C-alpha cells in the first residue's frame, strides 16, 4: 500500500514516476533517483500518508492500539517523558504514548537516523510545548506539527529548517 501511495503522489506532483527509481536507504528512508524531492512515508493499519518536499521531512502515522510498550517506556523514551507517561491516568496514557512515539519517529525519519537507537535523543516536553534534540541530531531549528486524526490515529510532520 505504501509503495502504491508513493507512486500516486509522485505522479500527481511531478506528472510521472519511475517505480524502478524508488530505493530504500540503510535506515528505511525512501530515495527517488529521478526526482529532486525529499520523501517520507508512513502507514499503519489501513491508512497511509506520504510527504514530498524540497526540504528534509519526516512523517509518522500510527493507529492507536494498546501495546505493552506503554509500560516499558524507560527503554525507549527520555526519563522525563517516561515519568510523565507513568504519572498520567490510565485513560490518558495511550494517547500520550502515541504523541511521543510519532514525534520521535518523524524526527528520526527527517534526520535519516535509525529509530531504535535514536529515540532517547529526541526529548519532548508536552506540558511546556518544548523539545530538545541531542546529538547526533543537528542543532538547527526544527518544526513539528502533531495532530490526532479521528479518535484512533495520531500523525506528525517533522521538518528541520
């Protein structure tokens, strides 16, 4: 589904798409050999999203399903993020987990960094609407847009400027 969505988006934006020009980089990112565009793709459950941009970009889309990961965030998230999650009522934990997760995954995609080894280097403070990106992330300015999609989905767009 993701490949079909990407081909349709490239054809819509650029008028043509050579499927053989689509490659995957070592971290799972997408490269287009014949078009000068930065690509980010995400799919979850039965929904997908793609971004084509002249600038580096990362997108993530997640279907909010219960996961045991929510209880083991200390291995994935920064200490303050993990503490914040565990202070929340059970009814708020799942939504908040997916906000953190999608922010982190989109940032890793935009920076072309491996997800599991980079999650703790992107630190988000949801209460104060701030973030810190530690090395190996670059120190340039970043923009994040996070939004729920209906009740079951969370999406994020991350862009270093």
